[in-house]
C-alpha cells in the first residue's frame, strides 16, 4: 500500500480537505464534554493528520497529545501549532508518531477523540483491541468521541475532486473497491500542481454501527450516538463515557 498524499504531499492533503468544517467538529466535542460534566483539560487526538483539530483544541485551552503514524503529516502539524493562541498563550500540543490499535502512550486523558474515519482504517479484528487500548487511556468519567464513516460496502464508481494549492490546480480521481474480508481498497490517482502524478492505496473497513456499539459495550463504555458533528455531516458519531 502507498500513502503518497500523507507521506509526500501533506500540503496537498490540506488543500483537498480545505472545505472541511473543523470548527464544527471541535464545537461538537466541547459541547459534549460540557454536557457530561467531564472535568480536566488533557485531550488525546488519534489520527491528527496535519493538526487542524489539534490546533483548535489547544486554542481552547486543552493540553493536547496528538498522534499519527505519518511523520510528514506531524511535521506540518507542528508548524501550525508553533504559534500562540488568540489570547496570547503558548499552544500546549505534544505530537507523537503512533497509531491504533496499540499506541505506546503513558498516562490518562480526560477526553479522547478520533475524528474523520480514523476507526475505519482498522481491520475488523483490530476494532476491539483498539477500543480496549483507548479505554485504558481514558480517565474515570472521561469521554471518547469518534465517528464511523458511511463507506460503501459494495464499492463505488470513480469520483473526481479538483481544487487549488498555492494558486495552482490539482485533480484527484478516487474510488472504493470491495476486497476480501469485507474490506474496501481505497484507490486514488492525484495530479499535483508540480506536474507529478502519484497513487494512493489503503484498506478501509465499512463497519456497521451495531458492530461498533457492541464493541464499545464489551469495552465497558456507556454509549450515545449522534447523526454527524453538525448539519451536512452524514456520519455516525459515537459519544462513549468511560
């Protein structure tokens, strides 16, 4: 499998994702923390990418530990979090190269988030071990928030995405192809502004919501769900109280 977008072109990843409403996601999490009366400011973000969520959480006063398995994405994230908050505070973010199902982390966190299909990168057999690992890292009374992407179990037709980065145009063609074990092979070809053409392939799992809910129950979580992080979001969000 190759991850050219993650490992070689994190700036292009940002351009592809530039329409995503990161503020909405962060507002959803902070609202749920307030509703549940979760105390403390230690937050773990799993699959942080280029740091858009991590920066926003830190600007809201959280002490953030953010992990991702792609070093170049973390490098870009560190650049974004090297400044100060709107109220002139240093941003408290610790970036580490790690991933589910067994991130090598010490300590516990008052909140853990895995936003935008992070769980869907796991093979089915790794779902329960990953949730168990997150339960071990969650403080008593803490909150785990993550989503299940509405992936097409039977695959889909190729789709075209275009946009600009640095004033130059890019284009990406991608699709999901069903493979063995109930998984999907996500395949894309990207035409970068530099003229470079590169491919990406990674395996994804179209988990059923009931499957995730059952795994959370086995891990000892009390679970609620929401229909997305806000208007226009069609994924299922799991809010799990430790």
